[in-house]
C-alpha cells in the first residue's frame, strides 16, 4: 500500500489520477475511468469529480493508495 499525501480538505479522482501519473492530462480522466477499474473504498467509480478525502483507499491498476492529510506541507 502506498500513502498519497494531500494538503487540502479533498482532491478529485481526476486530479489524483494525474498526480499519480496514471494519466497525462485531466481530459484523459473520463476515458481512463471507463476503460480501467478504479476502486474508491472498494466501490468502482467512473466519476472524475469524485472527491477523495483523507482516510479513503483508492485502487488503480492493482496499486493500493491510502489518502492521508499532510499538514506539514500545507501552503
């Protein structure tokens, strides 16, 4: 399991996919989500705007990510 740190209250699934290099641009998110199984808290999700919060678990291409809040690097 990999930890993915965020410094905001939430991030969208599309932003997450881009930040983890699963897609190259936000425009690719819609297609990626329909062509690949992406699980958020063990439920398949196809909405690129799905909000991810600290404590959520995301599985993409068999890699498990745990979303954590990183207050040290908060801007």
